[in-house]
């Protein structure tokens, strides 16, 4: 591997197996050490852009239930990348998400599926596109996308490489997202102020009821707050009051 985590395709077009293995290892390191999902995706795209063909850029869409879609890319302008905002959800990425199948167009000059998007892509120098769908968890789906400035750029093993990178990253993202949520909630427990006695008492009640540690107890309170559509203090106060009423 080169400096700055750069992986170069061996013949300029197709990476060797040893380079693919090295890239997967580095993607693992970047995602598992990332401080946020956005940082993890940036790391994935950086490594991916270094291993695919030189005329290809990488992008990713993440779509969560109840949340606006997130689009991240290397060297792809927003009007090409963000198909929801600029294309009314009509483009290869969103088609891959909807159909759960790989989408490839080797020549956008002949493409008829997304005329408006294809025209914007061509105007900005892109002539081939590949979109591979993946699942992070039950609430988040996504698409790993390749955008090439040459026609017929995705020959031989490039679609297989895209599938390998996307599936590997989605598994890591699932684990890292859970870890980040746990870390955030544990930090919230540690950051409780002396005046947060109601929340502290609610955490203690949940710990006693469920036999769980403080961070997990706080997670249950957060889940309850999300389900009820109220704030954490309100849920804590309601729980403490209910337990107090029962005791009396």
C-alpha cells in the first residue's frame, strides 16, 4: 500500500487480489475506529476510490426510516449525487434502493431510464454508472455507487468488486452504529449533573427491574421516550411517579 492509505489498481483498470484484501482490511480499520457514521462512510469511499479505476468516483446513499437521506461522495457534484433533491428520486441509486437489485448503465448517452438525471450526469462528465444496494439494519438501507467518466467502465470484475466493498462495509456499519449508540448513551449517563436526580432515579429503577447496567437502562428510557414522542425527562418523571404511587 502507498502512503495516505492509497491503493492503486495493478494494471490501471483491475485491482489484484492482494490489493483488494488490503483495501478490505483498511476499510475495516477506518469504520471500526470512526467517531460517526459520516466519518466511517468517508473512510470507506476514500479507500474505494483508490482501488477502482482511475476515471471512477465513488458515492453512497443512506436512507433511514423517518430521516432525510444522506448522500456522500468523492468528486461527484451534488446535482448528480443527490437524486432525491435534484431528480425527484429518479436515478440509478434510488432505483437500486427501490428494486434491491444492482443497476448498471455502461453508456449514459444511450440510457433511457432516467433521462433528466442522465443528462445532468453527462453534462458533468460522467458516462457510466453502477449502483449496488445494501442493508445496514432493519431501519437503514443504502446504495454504493460508482460514477465513471468513460463509457463501458464497469467491465470484468468491477461489479463484483463493488458488491464486495458494499457488503463488507454494510456489516461493519451495522456493528459500528450500535457501538456509537451505546457509547453515546454511556456518555450521557456519565455526564448526568447532580441536579438530574429524576433521571438518575429512573435509571436505577430500570436497572432494578431489568437487571441491566446503567447504559442499557438509559437506552430503554430513550427508546420509551422515542416511542411516546416525549422528552427523556418527561419519561423519567413519569416512571418515578408511577413507581412511587405503587409503593405508597
